[in-house]
């Protein structure tokens, strides 16, 4: 295992800016990048940009399918981390159980893990969802009604230490977010 391999988890609610920041971070450090929306749709055998307007907890958004998705993300991460490469995971990671599985993988592989909680105000999230709804290449199926349910279920990351957790307001530019955060202190 490379002493420089790191595991980064960009998480938060729908339209919080996590995917934009996660992709940019992965590119900047030349890490492998895995997005939960893409992995979910790959597991379902559908194209990433195929819209799935199912109600929350149905179809590919059931609890069981979500567990399969997050387990697949961990398998992708483990494969690359064991080769000594850094990995960026991008998903809501809305409950402690999902986050604990990531922490267990990091401990088992003896790699440093950072959880980057992305957030912004609801007006900006709503605006982002409206813009995304008009984009035929959008991968996320997040809509306002899904956001409201996700917000109810989101478990605060109080199990994470201050060394593991980084909180970022995503209303800034990507460059500003990376420069002003502690994400890059280890690189």
C-alpha cells in the first residue's frame, strides 16, 4: 500500500455541490473518481443519463438497491487503494452505517480517509435542481421532493472526528473551495 494513497468521500444532500467539487478534486490530484448515481445506474444496466423519476424508496432507489450501490463503491475503492492509488467517492452517505463501512475499509487498508461534507443554502440547491432538470446529460435524478425526504433522513456526521471531517460551503468557485479548505493540506 502506498503511504500516499488517500480515500476522500464527498457527501451531503442532493444538489449540495458534492459532485462538482469531487470531480474537480479527483482531477487535481489524479485520483480515481466514483459517483454513486453512475454506479447505481450501471448496476441497473441503464445508461447514466437515463432519467429515473421513481418515487424515493422505489425501483433503483430502494434501501436494498442503495446498499448494493454503496457496497459497489467500496469495492471500486478497495481495488484502487490496494494498488496504491487515491480514490474519491461521491454520494450522499446520508447515514452513519454507510460512513462506518468506509471508515472500516480505510482502517483495514491503513489509508487516511477524509469526509468532505458539502452544503449550501436551500435556495441555491433548488436553483441547481431546476438547472439540472433541463440538462439531458444530467446523471442525478434528484428533485425537490426527493431532497425534502433525504433531508429528513440525513444523519449528522457526529461520529466523525475533526481530523476526518471537512465541511465546505459550495456556493464559492471550485478553485476557492479547494484553496480555502483543508482538503489539500495532505497533498
